[in-house]
C-alpha cells in the first residue's frame, strides 16, 4: 500500500480518492454545535471527561469523568464521577452527579474504584463500567481496577447504589495479574445472556513478564460475578516478540454472529511500541478461538489502533490509527480482509477517536483530538462518495468555551450526535456537547 495513494471504502465500494482539502466549519456547522454542560470540577462536579456517553429509554444521558467529584482519596482533583444529564424538552439539560468514586477509601486504595472508564447500560437502566485503578486486587497499593454496577434507586429521589462486580488482579502469580489489570479501557459489552465482555491492557499468561493483556468475560451467578479469560495476549511468539498483539485497551465489539472484534495498539517487539493488530475471538461451545485478521506493518505510519471496532451493514470493519503522523481511519474488507487506509493531514484533524457509522445517513462520523482550524480537534464525516468534511473545529468560541480535545460521539434516538471534550468550557475542565448533522 502506497503512502501517498490512499484507498478507503465505506458501506459499498468507493472509487479511489485523494485527501480532500479542509472545509472549515461553516456557519451552519457553528449553529449546529451546542455545549449542554460545562464541568466545574472538585468538589461539586466532575472534570476531564474522556469517555463517550450512553442513553436510557427516556433520553437521559449518562457518562463519566476521569477526575473531579467530592472524594479526596486521589488528592484534591478527585477520583471521578458518574453523571446524568436530563433534557427538559426545551433544549436545556440538567446535570446530576450519581456517584463519586473513592467513596470507600481504606487509606491507600479506593475500594469502590477510581478514575472510571466508559459506561454501558442494560434494559433496566443499570450502568456498568470499569475503573483505571482502585479495588482490592493485589498489584500496588492503589489497586489495579474494578468492574462495577451502578443501579438506579427504587424510589424517586433516592440514591444510586454502586456494587463492585469484580476486583482485578485477585489472581496474582508468576509476577503477573493472571486475571488482568484494567488500566484505560473501552466500555464493556453485553451478550444476550447478560454476560459482560471487555479487555484489560495488562496481565494474563503471556510470555512477557507481567503479562500483556487479556480479553475477559464476567458472568453473573449465585456466588456473584465470575471472570473467564477468553484470551491472553502475547502467548504467540517468544522472547520479546508478540505477533498476536499486546496491551488491548479499546474493548471488544460483537458482530451479528456473536464473534468479538477488537484491536491491540502494538504488535511485534515489545520494546518498539509500533504496529498493532485487529483480531476476532470466535466461540466454539465453551471455548474461544483467537484469529489475527490484520497487522499494521512495523514502521508504517500511522499506527496504534486503540478505538473500538465499528462495522457497517456489509460486515466491513472500521477503526482508527491515532499515532504516527496525524493518524487515520482504516477499513477491513469483509471478504478479502484487505486493509485500506485514510490519513488525516492535520488541517482536517489529527489523532482520531471512536467512530460512529450512521446507517440512515450512510455516513461515518468521528472526532479528532487535535488538528483542524485551531489545532484543538474536529468533528468530521466521510460520506458515501468518499468525501471527508470537517463539520466543526474545536475552540471556535472565545477562550475555547466550546471545549477542545473531543472524544467519541454517540447518537440519540433522533440521530443527533453527542460527545465530550476533555478540556475547555467555562472552567477549562471539559464539556458535553450536542451536534446536529
């Protein structure tokens, strides 16, 4: 694949196209963007939102922040929160802090978790997620993270209740957390039986000291939630070589057949931090089989696929490459498994995050954490003709009150898009925004 001739396909085969020139945010784009909440930080609110949000059946939105809250176990910047944003039907949203992490602090570790990752929601409105640290697991005093459930009150006006479903690194041997050490991770996903699936960036039984990550399942039962390791990364190869990839952190995505797709940001020699893989885990009765679908060639730029996998109606797979140059979006053809790549050029964005494929508009939507007209990130789309269009450039408003460094975007029931920006806003601590395509 040439570094200057880029092919990219979406929903159906496109013709070869060159990078489009930057289309600066139009007046319509400006008008379609709205900050619906600006975070104020410790001790009354969260700060630095890095994960996308989820919606319940009533249109309420839920998310996490990586800092803030009213608990001091992580210092005066807080340990993060879960928040709810409720619409009033007139375009206004009201925030409620549902949970402050590190509410259970034993003097060294936040036993209820600290620094939450993204959320998933079940049909009853319960929220599920993992945390970067905390818990009662073995590794280090601060804990290697937990999986948690946050349940709504049974009576209106009551408090939400957090339950730790699993403490990672409770199985420590041979210098490794055999059951995983979460770190930064994508949201958990459900199967039809109510089991949860995800990835942990470290731990496992790989041949490198400390392990190089796992894919896992959490299953509810009479004795509580139990973990099953589906795959330990870096079990192929030997020495410092991990051809099956390592440090999976983007989570996994189900396809319609029940297979799990994911990425690892690195592959090859663990000292070089390059490459990356796209993999699938397929179930055969009670066992799961790992298959490498594609590997980013060593030395290629961009690299580091970290975002969750998205797929279109034809079964083609999409994700992003966020390091090396300005990053890009790649596609794996459902039949040929050929990898095709679109590269950002900086002026149209850099450092892309999670993707959303809109089946009604036949378009791919995403954000970049940098680049664009002001160098602080963009919202962009790629349509079915292969044309990229920058819909909005972050920091378009004075003092970046519109936020900058946007993360993933998600749709509501009307296909309006919502996302978070890690920085900026009224207090410089991040925002939640709405964008109407």
